[in-house]
C-alpha cells in the first residue's frame, strides 16, 4: 500500500452507507434519496474527504438536519461559512494581484483554485484552498513579485526554488 493511502485508515470501505451518502449528496443530483447514514461517521468522512463545505452548499439545511441531525448539520453549515470566508479572501488577493499586474502589462495565468473559480467551474465556498497560484515567464514573475512587495505584500519567509518565487 502506498504511503498516501495509509492516511485514509480506517479504510473507506468500512463506511459503505456513509460513503454512499457523502458521495451522492456531494456529487449526485440533490434530490436523489439516499440510505440513512450514521451521523458521526458521516460527518467525519465528509471532513476527511474535504466535502463538508460542498455538502453545505448543495444540500438544503433542513434535509441535512433530517438526515444527519441538528448538530452535524450545524457543523456542515459552519464549514461552509468558513470556506466562503476563505474563498472570498483569496478572491480579493486575485483582484489585488491583477490590479498591480495590469499597469505593468502583465497578464497572469491563474492556476488551480483561482482558475476554477474565475471560469465558474467551482462555486465560492465549495472548495478548500489556502493560496492562489499563477504562472508567468521568469522576467514577468520577477517584475510582478517586486511590484507586489512595493504594494505592501510581504514575503512569508520561504526561499525561492528553481521554478517558484517565494510565497507572498
């Protein structure tokens, strides 16, 4: 077994009803009926799979309360709110970086979270993200990096690598 899969212990197959519920509610048609799961293992499985925010966005709160109970439904609602706040902060970072890049004639190629949300593939508050990534030719990357430092962005102390400037 590979090291990455070991983190999923106990095995996902030990939660057949809960796994079915989480995947159906997170990715299937919202109106699809599902087998009644056990609340605590379902909530934990959703957390481990990183889909509780997605569940909070897709499944009406009253349905979550009915299927999981009041407390698990509240946990999912708060996870959704946390993701909304984080995603909005990251969207503001994208806006600020774009604002600094525009007068320099630099057009960043946004990657991962920033690209998915900008294109409307992911609704705000449904996807965990901790940063925004962008791709630029080396010269433009260095130019934008220096401009961002002049606009009160701060380096977080990580050194650059051959393919990446320090994080801001």
